[in-house]
C-alpha cells in the first residue's frame, strides 16, 4: 500500500499495465477517433468512463 509521506501528497501514481495487441488497437482507435494526444490520456478517459458506467449499473441493481 502506498502511504503519503508526511507533508507531501503524491499527485499521480505510475501503473504498469499489460494489454493484448487487440486491446491496444482498440485503445488507439478510441484515441485517434476522439483526437486524444496520448495513449495515457486515452486510457485514463476509458478508465473513468468504465468506472462511471459500473457505478451507474450498480446503482440500478440496488433499486
């Protein structure tokens, strides 16, 4: 577990992810279609979208 150092909060965390070639092709297709400048930003956006969709799905299940 990463603990913040007293007085210093880490703003970003480096995450190493392995993808299948087809998954990377899909990320790149999304990136180019959305005109996103970097793969990292495209992955961050896709992750955010996926988390939002999962939260919405979970909220619907709880009703």
